[in-house]
C-alpha cells in the first residue's frame, strides 16, 4: 500500500463516493444504533439519502 501524500479533486471525489457507498450499505445498522440527537431510528436513512444526492449530482455544480 502506498502512503497518500496529497489530495486533489479526483482523489477527494473517489473517497467521498466510497464513503457514500459504505453509508448506504450499512443504512439499517446506522438506524439501529441511532441515538443522537433523537433516537428516532432514521439517521441512517437520512444520511444515505443525503449521500445519494451528493453522489448523483454533477461535479462542478454549486
């Protein structure tokens, strides 16, 4: 494994997408452990929807 010594836009985007995929894969687990700020068991769902929207947006758009 090579040590990362810098981060550019492409590398950041790849990391963001990888993290978003993990959130979506573990959405149910995140709902089960949800206690903050309110134990309403939807934090995983909300985070997954947010990550999905980010991943589906077109790069470079504000």
